[in-house]
C-alpha cells in the first residue's frame, strides 16, 4: 500500500541490494576480508559521511544499487568474458542512466576501456552496446512522445558551473568536510 512504512521499506530494500552487490563485487575482486570491511563501513558509517553521501545521491537509493550491480557485472565480465555478461552489463548501464549521471560516467569509462582489452573483448563491447541501446530505448521513446520535455527540463534545471565556487568547495574539503564525516572537530 501507499504508507510511510512501505516508502521507507523500498529504500531499505534498495540499500540492502546495494550492500549485497557491493560485497559480492569486492569479494570477487579483492577477497573476503576487504568485502567484509566494506560491508561494515557501509553499515556503520560516520554520520557526516552518511548525510553528505545521501545528499550527493539525491535520495535515490536505486542509483546506488544499479551502480553496485554494474561494478559487480563488470568485475565478472573481466574475470570470465562472455557475451551474456556483456549484454547484461550494457542493458543495466542503459537502464541505470535514467536514475543517476554517476552511472553514465561508470558506463562510459568502462566502454572506453573495453576495446583496449583485446579482440575478444571488443566483440563483447558490441554486445554491451546493443544491451545499452535496448536499456536506454524506453527513455528515448518517452522523449520522442513528449517532445523532449525531460531534456528541456534538464537544460533549464542545470546551471552553468561556477569555477570559483568549485575551487572554494575543494579548498574546504580537507578542513571542513573530511573532519565532519569522521566526527572530528572542524578546523575552519
């Protein structure tokens, strides 16, 4: 039903899925000890880190799940390349771009690095591109039906970057944000 409990339950299920997918990806790549450390730090994170990471994510817990699943599938595809994994990776990448620009950065970084891994992985990159096209096609159809409403909204909602503000925030990072996320006193 549509209750406060069900609203919070869906966010908790997405967060649990992110935890499981991140654990599996790290266990696959770095071993069980590192994966367990990741799970404990994600479960019992410092309060400042939690508030900043949720703010950066935009309260979309599904974007973290899609990113963790993408990293897990990418690690599996690197260990044992197969066309099915490549297609799944592309499908997940295309679908997850709807939720978070962070996912698009991860997908395009993987897509740029993939052809350099050899001829077999180049064929898998074509499978991933076809999966991406299928995963992203509903958004393209929606944009065609609405006359580009989402693109118009995004272009109006995203301001041009202010370089001075970005540099000021980067300067405050070691003095304010890192101590705050660790629960230490601030030094500014």
